[in-house]
């Protein structure tokens, strides 16, 4: 969501609009157009960790912000996420747009809390979901229109597609939280071990993201490089240097922005066949979907696709369907923005 909010902020600035991004942050922010209300608290949610702003003091920060900035419209990402969006919904006197990102296979979703959240739902002038899955999760609990506008990527910030080197070792890239089970890193680890047994020293795993420390003492048979957390420019560089991106998430996804970034960098994708991936990757010629949680088939697909001759522009063509210009024109071209 952070990436999407920043893309929207840049788009609004280009249009000559005044815009302000507010939210929790663990870092001191120097940007004039960004306000950190408090440090986030990580709480377990849907097999992941939601980083929420729960400090009661943020009420006064938000109240002062609304008085000084005086927005004409407020766009809330995950409108029901406490506590910032709760306060904004309560105090705002202007139209509210809410974008829902979440999806869960459990089927519960918002339903147990629908009565408590009903007042927030009613205050939304326009409701958006980033995928059909996210839309279905919301409509199980609330009645009313909700349109689909997918996540997007600023293609201007992505380096030009580079031809895949196809020289050993083939670099397989993972981006995500290694310590969250639903991200499937353990399954990719097993797949890499299988590949090493069959094709010694022909594959190398690159890992970008958090939660890596618990894996550092595993002593894998295959080569692995740990890059930790990278800023966007460095992340795109690593994507462009890799041979293939593996999206090993096994559930709980509603779209998958890092997969879109990999395609924008011209990299082919191998992913588990879950609903979130199938919804938009099934028609992408640069993506291969394999049976969910099947390590052997994952290893086979990685081996086959990394040896195939891929045209990076076929991957880029998939990403272009989700360009920020195309998507944000749909968002900002309608009321209450327009």
C-alpha cells in the first residue's frame, strides 16, 4: 500500500494538485508532502503482519493536519484499518474514497465486525477494490457498489528492459518476508535444494526483504545471496540482473505488486497457482503457474523457464496493462476527485 500511495502522491503533484500523504512510520521523514503520525505496531493478521498506527496521540496530529491542510477529498487505503483511518473517517467533513486491498481464504474477512464497521462503510463516497478477490471479500459483508481498480506501477521509474544473460548460474530472485509462512519461502528453499542436487552450481538464489536472519545459519547446499531490504532503485537493479522471479506465496494475496515490478523489469515469473495470481497472470505469456505448494513442480518450472529464451518485452507488455497513467486516470478521472 505504501508504494501505491506514493505513486498517487507523485501523480497528483504532476497534475498541479496539493497533496499530502499521512501514515505511521518508524523512520523520521523529511519530505514536505508526507506526515508521519506515529511509529507503527506490527500485529499478526491473515498470516502476515499488519503495521498499524495505534498511538492515541495521533488523534491530535490528524486533527491539526485536517485544520491546516484543509483537503477537498481524502483517499483511504484499507479504510477499516485502525487507528488513523478510523479518526480520519470520523473527523472528515469532505468526501472519502476507500480502496480495499485485503483478501483471505478463511472466508471470515470483515463479517464478524460488520456491525461495528457499518458507519465507516456508509461514510465512503466511493469504494474501490484492487482485485476481484478483494471486492468479493468486502461484498460478503457490506451492500453497495464497489468498483475494481488494480494496483499500478510507475513504468517511468523502472529501468529499461535488459536481455536475460542466460549464463550459469541462473539467478532466481525472491522478494518478500522470509519469516511469514504464507510467502512460501521455505518451499522455494526446498525447490532450490532439489535443483542443486540435479544441476550442481547451475542455480543461485537472491533474497530481498525482511526476516532473513533466521535463515542465515541453514547452510544450504546451493548458492544464496542475502540482500536485505532495498530501496526501489536498488531493487529494480537486482530484478534486472536476475534471470527469473519466483512468487512463492501460497495464499492470502489479493494482487501481488512485486510480481508486477518483476514483469516491468522484463523478468519471467514462476508462481504458485493461487486465485490472486490466476486472476491477472493466467493471460500473461511471461508467467508460469504451478500447483500450489508443490515443491517438485516449482523446481521443474524454475529449471525450464530459466533455460527458455524469454523476450523481456513480453513481460513488459503484461506490466503495461497496469501502468500508473492508465490506472490513475481511472481513479482520479471520476468524482469526487474530478
